[in-house]
C-alpha cells in the first residue's frame, strides 16, 4: 500500500464513463492514476477538464494526479487495474459482455506478476472468476492466484444525484484472497468516506450488486401494476399511494417508465444465470414484463384521450418533454421514453421532442429521433415524460399556451409532478 501512496506504483482505470471517471478522479487525489478510454475525442475532452457525460464540473479535475490516454499499452505501467465499463443487454434481453470482455483482454495483455485487477461492472454471480479470469490468464500467460489477483467492487453511482456521490456511498469490496482483499480495501478506503464493507467472496459481492437493482425493479413493477388496475377502476394511483404511505413501513415507490443502464438492465443478468442453472425466475421476469409494457400503456391512454376529443390521430401533433432515462441527467441509454415515442408513432401521432439535458446529435445517432431546441406550438396534447427540474417549475399557464386557445388543456404528467388542483374542470392532467 505504501508504494501506491508514495506513487512508486500507479493505478489504471479502464472505461471513463459515468462510473469510471468519477472513480479515477477521486483516486487521483491520493494516488497516481492512468485513465484509459477507447475514444480519443473523449480523452481529449478530459484532458481539457471536461466530463463528456456532463456529470462533473471542471473543478472535479483540479488537484488530481491523472494521465488520460486512448493507448491501451500505457496502462501497462500500473499495478492495480480497475475495469469500469458498461454491461448492457442485447435486443433479446440477454447479457452483452462484449465491452467487459474486450476491456479484460486489454488489461490481460499488459498484466504483470503481482498485479491486481478489480472489476466494477455489474455482472451475474460467477462472471469475474468464470469469464474474466481465463481471459486475463490467456492474455498475460500468468496464473491466477499465483501471479496475479482479482477483486470485485460493484459500482453504486447514481447519475444526477448530487447528495449520494461516490465518496458518500458505502463501498462493497471483495478479493480473491486475504492479501488482495486487504489491498483493495485500503485503496478504496482512502477515498470512500462512508466506509468499506468486505464481502465474504467475489460471488457474494457480484450477487449483492445485481439484486440491488432487481429489487427496485420488482417494487416499481408492483406499483406500475397497481397503476394499471386503478386506472381501470377510475382511481387516482397517486392518491392511493399517499394514503397508504401514512403507515410507517409502506415503501414510497412511484409508478413510471423504468429505463436506464441499471434498473432496466441488471435483472436480466440474474435471470440469465438462473436459467443457465435450470431455474426459471418468475417474480423477476414478471416485474420486467410489466415495466417494459408501460410505454405501450401510456401511448394507448394518449391515443384514447385524443380520439375521445374527436381528433383524427394521423392529424394530431403532440409535444413530448424529456427523453433522458431520468430527471436532470444527459444519459439517454435504454430510455423508455424512446419506446413511448415509437408506440405513439404507430398510432400515427406526430411527436415533437424537447429536452434541456439531452444531446441532439446523440439522440439522433442512438434513436434516429430529432430533438427540437424549443417548443413550437400549438399542440393537441403535451406529454411531460421526464421530471427535469426545469419542467417542475413551469406553471399550468405555460402548458395552456402550448395548446390552441379554444382547446382545454390535455396534459399527460407521467411522474405526477404538477399540481392538478390548479386545473379547470374541463381540463385534463393525466398521470400514472
């Protein structure tokens, strides 16, 4: 450990996105760090103290001992390697380990005797030792447990959350042996104010991470199912939840679209591993099925409301506000709003999109959708899909002005952020 504090030894971080960059910068306040990313244009931005993910301010780069590179050979001088790359799923909803295995090959090619490799990417239990270790051995010609060690420390980054930041979240760590666990604990312990939790094994740490988001997904799935039921009954779901929430142990989950790179993805990793073992999960898959169905449900509700007002759907034009996967972030990965737009388009409804956080070029590249800079009404309806802070401060009058003067307000507030008591009797403010 002393060699790292004296900077005789250095640390590499492979993958400098939402997880890797904050971690690399925090480590670089205490240690010498090499940050590696595949894309030279991103590396250049970080060399200029710019976070490509738009999560960190320029000040976050100050006072750090870090060298950014797109040359994989340069991480070979490090002795402690962290891999923090995305682990998505395919269109068939099975784990896509391509980024993780590619990053592992990169590290394996430069691995030296005595090195330690720590994985932060979300995986199914057993992935680190069963899938990644053999690649490290093949690339390096070294023997696991004898020449090098590994560990797993699941990331717990919450994009857009300025309160629960990296250093303020308890860090789970694990290692392949007592010596590696001690080193991993010491290094992370230098940056994590909230403390370190030592898992009994790598597989336990992997499992702990994947169930964190599976649990949230199931709970939201339950609330979404309640929303479907209560809409059939003509009962406002939010009012029911507020009433039930008066009991001290009622969990405060809310209905909504479940996208992003964690909650809408991680459960599939556990499902995949369970099915490999011959077990077919029921609760996890039912939660996923319900949550994935919500864009279709919302689109149907929008289409019915427009039809009831006498509109020809193919002649309607609506404004959709927000396309990122959650509020106050630029991240559009696995955005269920994009699925909602597709569902609306299948009804023949013309959808115009605005979002103060999303990057227009990225939205076009990933989803083939055009992002407008400003709303250009009038619209037949407005759909407030993401509760960005900039939208929460808008008045009901703002939305009224986006619609024809002779048409009552038709607003779909998916997250229920607006005060419906300010609406007139003939106006509709729908919410999940």
